[in-house]
C-alpha cells in the first residue's frame, strides 16, 4: 500500500488524524513500541501510534509481550474493558464500585465502549492492526511470555515473529522514539 | 517566569527536587510526554516530570489522550485514586479486596492520599500543572479521544491546543526523551 | 561479573533470551527506565529489560518511584498480582468479577503466577534484580515518594541511591532509550 493511500485510510479510520504536509519525506526515522497490555482500551494506543508513524514514513516495530500478546490473536472479540480500578473512565452514570463487580458489568462496559466507538466512526482494533500489517509494521511476539502463558502461536495473525528482549533492543537501540505501553 | 524562580518554586513544591548546577544551560533538549491516565495518582508523573524538565531548560510537550484528558479539566476535584487492582498501594492497614469494593472506599482512599500529600508538603496537581503552564510546557489534547468521550474543550484550562497523533510525532520525532505515561 | 557470564546466566534465567552475536561491542549506548509499578507482574519488565540491556553492553539506570519503590525492598514476598481491572490476565478458568473480590482470591492469583513461573523456569524477581546489581545497573529511589509513602530506606537492598526527578534527567537526557514502566 502506498503512503498516500495509507494516509487516506488513516484519515478515514482515525478521527482527528491530521496528515502533516511533507511528513512522509523523513523516511529514516524509527519508532519502537513495547505493547504490554491486552484490554480493549489499552489495545488502541499501540496500533494508532504505529499506523500513524508508518504513514509519516517511520520504520516501526512493535514488541508484544506480557498481556499485550492478547492483541495478536486472530480473533479479538475476547478483549474486554474494565471500569474497576480506573475511576477515570467516563461512565454514563456515576456508579458505585460495589455495582461494578456485579455479574455482567464488565461485559456491559465493553459493549458500551464498542458501540460508542462505532457511533463515532473509530475503526476497530482489527482494522487498525490490519493497517499496521499493510504498512509493514514489524510485529514480534515475546518468546518468554508466549512460553509462560502458554500462548499458541497458531492463534496469532500471520507474519508474527518470535523474539526475546535482546532482539527488541537491536531495533530499539536505533530508534528515535521508544514507547512502553 | 524565569528559570531560576521556577527552580525555587519547584524546590518548594516538590520535596526531593534537586536542582543540578548548570543544568539550565542545556536549553536545546526536548521532552515529549503522552499522558494517558486520569487518576489522582497517575496524574502526578506527567506534571512533575514536565515541570522538572522545563526547569532544567528542556522544551516540553505533553499530549493528553485517552483517560489523560481528565487532567486538563479546570476543576480537578473529581480525580480519584482506587486501591482496586493495585495491591502495591501502601494502605494504613491491610484490607481484604471484599472490603475495598464497599461504598465509600474509593472516596476514602482518595481523601487519605490527598491529606497525606498535604501533610508532606507535596503540591496539588493544579499547582504543578500551573507550574507547567508558567514554564511554557506545550499542552495538546488528543482530538480523537475528545470526540470519542465527548469532552467539552470549554471545560479545559486555557491555552490547550487540539491535535492528532500525527501532530504529536512532529514534536516527538525531534525529542531526546519520549515517555508514554 | 563478565559480560559473557552474564549472558550465560540470562540464557539460563530468562527463557527466550537470545544473545545477539557481537552485541556487547556497542558499549556506549544507554537505557533509562522509570519503574513506577509495584505488583508481581509489573515488577518483571524493568529487571528483564535492564539486565538484558546490561548484557548487551548498555549503561543502565532505573529510577524507582511511586509504587515502583516496592521493588527495592529486600524481601519481595509481599508482592502480589491482582486479576481485578485486568481482564487480559490469562486465567485457568473464566471467573466472574464478583468471585475475584472474594477473600483469598488475590493470594490465589499470586500463588498461581508464582508456581507457573517456577514450572516454566522463569527466574524470580529477586534473582533478576540480583543480576541487575551484578551487571552494575544504577538504581535510584525517588526521594519524593520515599518521603510521601514513608518508605524506610533501611528496608531497601544495599547500594540504592536517593534522588529527585532532576537527577533522573541527568542520565535520561544522555540515554538512547528511555522507558516509563
């Protein structure tokens, strides 16, 4: 996919995305991301930042490790968001913690966030991840956590490499920006 | 505000702050922060690091996005801290999780943290944010999340710019330090 | 400890660690980590990344602050992991939130993670921290949080320096990679 068509798709899928004139010219910069979280909300920053940077001409690598490995599964419908422990989450009505632990509340918060994102035209995690794949973002799954949590790499999307922390530094050491998410 | 008076105020408001002799001379360095969390505790790192770096002569930008937008509201009295899901939080007495979900416990943890900070002479989030404003820290609100969570930018403090992830990379790409908080 | 023996120990203690041929030659690079979390799971990334980078020849500093100060205590047996608010945590059986708040569940999740790590041959946090000490990773405790949460530095392992955020920037400003964990 060409950079200009990636720009157009990002403008379409990420409301608020603003292309910078001339930005794709700085083709040498590199962004390294460590993606460690696997909830519906925290799954967004890695793929939004990676696809945006790729559109700007950056070379990008995401190292998925710890709970972040959840983001590599082909089917992401299992991802959930929890209001527990995060009083900063905007809720439609103020809700006591005691109510949030009731059966079904996590599912309800997840549905609410998904339908709000749909209504606002925000792309799904799968779509943004696909943008990353098309933009040739390099995706690596952390070997240690794959072993520890017994992930089956056959459940991952195609083209995922396995690597250790040392392999990550090979890319991060040359990167202009490194983010631990 | 001059750098030396900023230093003096930081020495006053952030216990443990240590000015480095000669540090303000390295006026060319840049720090980019992505502030994504909106609880009372996680609101501190962005403004402490930003104001400290500004006092050391850094150019600083904070990109507020996701739950981090809560930190831009004029009135921050709604920010809370939750002990749920964070067994690392020092509690005055060990407390079973079941008790932490009872009505009023989040409010109690919030009051306790606030009064401890006051007793120890730690500045409030509003004061530290004001230090950032005075030190000309550039503050940007992420357009996508503003739209998604229906934040009203009229609720934000003055001087906040709206921008997308691409605009963030314009600054981050030139920064010496980039932190995702 | 020589770099080659550190490599061997990392290969032994961190499954999935892969030494890069020739990597120890790039001895000038620097990694700065801010370690802010103090749970059993989030204690791993700082010490794994720091010890790996040190083995690759990096100069490494970890600035422990906020809940991250828990990681400096001599005895780490108090560290816990909580499934609350983290629906991404792989659980042996799906479990409703209501059940997770019952007495003993946090302790059970902690035991389960520890025994899984042991079974998979992952080193303990204490062992990985010891690797960092041997590899001369520079460890600093954030003065402000030590004061705020009334940590007793006598409870910390030996060789920990106290410092403020400004001191951290002295190292971070020269680092190739800076991670906020």
